[in-house]
C-alpha cells in the first residue's frame, strides 16, 4: 500500500546505503544514545544481512519501484542532496 501511495504522489526513492545506516546504529550502540556497545563491523554485517533478507523475502520484498528515481547519496553533502532533490522535483512538476 505504501508503495502505491508513494507512486501516486510521485515519490523519490532514497537509499542512504548500508554503511550509513551501520554508522547510525553503531553510534546508538556505542552509547551516544544508549548504554550498549557493539563493533562497527558487526553492525554493518547485521544491516547488510537485514537488507538481504528484506530484498529477497517471498512476500512483499523491499525493492525500488520501476518508475522510482534513485538518489545514491553515499558521497553527497546535504547541500548536494537538497540541490538534486530540488532539481528532480522541479522537473517533475514542470513536466
């Protein structure tokens, strides 16, 4: 249902990548926000495994929609991401 709604309103698919999600989880688990600790490598491994499971499950696998626009922000600043999104939005509303 969420994919259908997003498609209907013209969404953009954003994948921050496993490494960035791992850094976030690592920060949480190192105690920046919690008391628990874990290694970056173990967290990255866990995130990548969860991605693999989500993408290969039989029912409703996590996939980019065929008509989605992919933003790989792995090597982009926030300003660059904002500019990219603004350009894509303007192109979409201007036809």
